[in-house]
C-alpha cells in the first residue's frame, strides 16, 4: 500500500497544533458523557507551501496513546519529518496508534501529490456515496426515541444504537418499537454495548436481544476477557462484533491468535485506534482467511481524519453499511466537502476545504 517515500521527502518541515472539538449535544456512551474531545493536527510544509496534514484523534479512556507524552512524541516526529519512512516503522510508534494513523495520512497524501487525496477511490474522484449507519447515542428514553425518528425520516436503512447506559428494559422497549414498524429486510439494527454487560448476564441479554432480529452487537463484555468472549461467540444466537478488543494488539501473529481464539462473527476497524491503515489491512487479511466479516468505523475524528477513512473505505469496496457518520457531531468541525445525503457520505468537489 505504501510507496517509497524517499521521492517525496526532503526539505520538509512540520508543526502541530491542538484542536478541541465541541459536541453539539453531550453524547452518551457506557463510559460516560462526552462534551468535547481533543485532536492534534500535524501540518507538513515545503518552504511555506502546505503539502499535507494528518490528524491525531484521541478519545479519553479508550485511545492507547499516552496523553502525558503525546506532545513530546509530536515534537519528535515533527523534527524528523524528513525521515518519515523510518518513523513509520519505529518501535516507539506502536504504543501511539493515533500518531501512526496521522503519519500514514501524511505519507499517503505526499505520495498522491494531491491535497486531501490518500487513495485511488471513487468516493473522491467520481462522487460515489458510501452507505452509512445512523448513530443513536445513549441518553433518556425520549432523547433516543427522538434520534431514531429523525434518522428514519432522513432515509437511514441501518441504525446503530449505543446501549448499556439506561435501564435495559427501556432499551428493549425502544428496539421493540422500531422492529414493530420496520422489518429486518427494511431496516438493519446494530447495537453497541461498549462492554457494558457483566459476563454473568451477557448470554441471557444476547438471547433476549436476538428475538428482535438484530444484525449484531458490538463488544457485549469488556475487552480482555478472551476466554469468556470466545465462549459467547461460540454459543450466542446474536452475531458478535469485536471493537475495543482489538485495541493494543499490534503484532500480526498476536492479531491472528486473538481472532483464531475468539472467532467472532465480525470485527470493527477504527484506523486511529488500531494504528492506521496498514494495521487495518492486517486485520482484514486475517478476517478474510477465517471468514470473519468486517466494516470500517470512524472514531470521532474531525473531517480531516474522517475524509482519509472514507477514502480508505471506498478503496476497500465493501458493500456493508459503514460507521462514518460522526462528522456532523461537532460545533466547530473543519468545513469540508464531506456531506451526508440520504444516508450516504459524499465528497462534494464543488465545496472547498476551510483553511487549516
């Protein structure tokens, strides 16, 4: 996937800046309510000409990158930007997957020699849309119901509900009300527990949820319980997708061993949490060998990171619904050509990027 960077580096300089993104509405997960999140934007120049940018997107309590060391690491990579090919293979980056994702963005953009292009893909060049799921955040019963009604009105045919924060009976009531009005061949339903279920009750809840003919559930129990997760995947009547379970697993053989042990029905790939596109390609190769399904999801990046992930997704040419609808969450996102129309993400070439 990567070309020889030596043709594209030399006489480069790089800087970084912190950008705090503010949610339009506080967004609930089983790990708490998010009101804002931090990203760091790395900019690469030749003389005064901006050539490329990369986004280091961090999520408190989830990203592996050590926030106490992040600025030191950013200084280090910026001062060595002319050795980008070496840095990308450096051992110290394995524990900073969000930084590696940003540097891969920069490498791919430099190689394309076209601003904001990372892959040869129809999303960017031909205006092809990417079918995405509508994301329903945790909150009160009324708040979640309002989101669901809005997403269905907007044309979504796949909804993903964050569950595990309010009473399980109320969450079931919401799901039942959707399913009564929309059969599974009309509306695909996915749920994401973010590890909220205790291991002792997980199977019973999976059985209950399976009656609603859901597509899948992401991370029903917390990551790190490999034996229990493997057991659940082998007997659950509801397909299970691994999400957080993949974070922190960097070596190819470790990835393979994990998937062979657990054998989930799906895996969820988030480039900024897993260490970039090359890391995701390894997960996909193993998943295909084991006949495990997969899809791509953004992880609260700004439009800069989302654009790169969308192009990667288009390049992969998957026919599944993807999780790329997070760009509209923020009050102060970077204005971009990305737009959602009829439950698809598009790149509108008539719209220019805001100054970064």
